[in-house]
């Protein structure tokens, strides 16, 4: 897992893989809080972005998730978002296995989750061993806009 700020990602460029650099540069150049919701091609199915307009919910109402084919970069564009995250040590019970259709495992209870608060411009990168519970509210539910870049793990090789 990586946490950063889009304003300062270039200050940490030496620690980022070329594919993460490509994704962050694309976000920097192409996405704002006013970008319409939808899917945006970056490199076909190997890398694409989804801009979403959502309402956060209490963490109890949200499922945690992980992926096996794609890494996620989740960039908050507006609002405030709480994301809970934990390493997959196989102690979390899988509630739904949608790997074949959606590259997604869903979990209800995840032991040892850490809390990450994203403010606009902040991003988090989640790899397959990072279980994450996005779109949680901080206090009352609120509207957020975010961009999620999906990167096929084969692109990291």
C-alpha cells in the first residue's frame, strides 16, 4: 500500500515503478473534480480509470474488498473519505467471490484494519494483498468524487 498526494508525487518519483508514474501523470493531466463520471482508457484493459461520484456510508455498511488481477490507485477529487485497510493474512472471511466476473473478493469482517483519511488530492495505492474498505464516511455520509485507476499486475513486470 502507498499513500501520497498528487501535488507532491514527483518528489517521491524515485520510489515509484514506471507504471505507477504513468498512471499518476495521467491523473495529474486529465482529471479534476469536475471530470464527468465514467470510464477513461489509458492503455486499454491494462490500465484504465473510472471517475465516480459517490456518497460515503458508515464503515459498518461497507464491504471490504481485494483484487487479484489489478492494483488500484484511488484518488480523492472532492469531499473527505475514510478508507479502512489491512494486509491479507487470510484471517478475513470472504463474503463474496466475484474474481471471475469483477476481479473482486468482498469481506464483511477484517481483523486489524487501519484507518486512512483522504482529503482532496490524496491517493492510496492498493495491491492484491491489501484489503481495503473504501467510501466510508467520516461522521455523517457525504458526497465525494474520486478517480480509481485499475492497473493490470502484468504491467508491473
